[in-house]
C-alpha cells in the first residue's frame, strides 16, 4: 500500500495533476519509477491535447502544445531553468552563485535561457508531424528521456550542501541509476541515445564544476532544456517512429 501511494504521489509532485498525498521521503523512495510512470502519463496528455487542438485549430495546435506541456508540469521545471541560469551567469565564488539561484527575481541569465528554451521548443514543435502514432511515440519517448536524464544527474552527482530536496532524493536514487537509464533506452534508438549520453556529460559537468553538486533546481534545468532537444532528435532519428511515419501510421 505504501509503495502504491508513493508511486501515485509522483503525479502531484512532478505535475499539477491531483493525486494521493504522501510525505517527501516516500515520494523520493519511489521516484526511480517516475520517468516511465510520469513520462507515459504526460506524453499521453501531450498527444491527446495535440490531437484535440489539431481538430479545432489545425497547425496552430503546435504552438499551444507548448503551453500545455508547461501547464501540466506546473512550471516547476521552468523555475529550475531560470534559477540555475541566473546562477551560471554569476562571476565569483560558490556562495554568490547559490545566492543568485535562491533570488526570487529573474536576472539576465534566466531571461537569456528562457529565450533559448522557447526558441528550441518552438522549432521542435513546429517540426512535429501531424497527430499520428508517429508523433505519439515522439512525445512519449521525449517525456520519458528528459525525466530519466534529470533524475540520473540527481542520482549520480552528490547533492549540494544546502539542497534539502537534493539530499533526500539522492539518498534514494544513488543506487538506482541503472534503473533510470533502462527506462529510457527502449525509446532512444542510436542518435537520440548518443544525445542522451552527451547531454548527461554536459549537465553533470555543469553541476559538478559550477555548483559542486546536484539539486532539485538542477533537475528542473535538465528536464526543461533536454525535452525539446529529445523532441528534435526523436523526430529525425527515432527509426521506429520514422518507419511508422513512412507507412502513414
């Protein structure tokens, strides 16, 4: 029963979808299942919204899908993008970067990162094919991959000293990195898998050198930036999806 509650509670923790309430430690204990569990659910919501909007407003549904993705996430991961980006722009010691990360005001780093994210996301969604099994697989695989990558960073990089959330999740994920990776591999064929590895190395390096550890904000940063990149990679190089698209499925 506790495991069931811990798994279902992932919904309300990682999205705005109401679910069973649970304590943070129980959520962290079963968070290793969230890439496949939350990824599948959010991917289905993405596609269902895309299909519905496509039948109402046509190609403009691609732009509105952007809004739906962020609303379902509750803008939580976007907040991590803003905080980490502001901190990365700070010149000086670790204390100054942490102070910038905790500052409620958005600085030039956050604004710049938002523009980059919005641009990549817009290109990725405009490049998304019409609603079909092909685009369904693209959305599902991208949702799972970005969440797997975010938690993989959290599991393999020690938490920041002042990150309460990072410490709790790392304590339960530190020996689950293989399970986090396995969930994404079936959806990352060749090029997307290479992208996954490259992004992991980049984000790990950023966390280790700039913050000396991982945190909830860094996880949100990773999930937000990697999602549109996985969309682009899966649209172009996910061969299973491409084969389905070729046959018009």
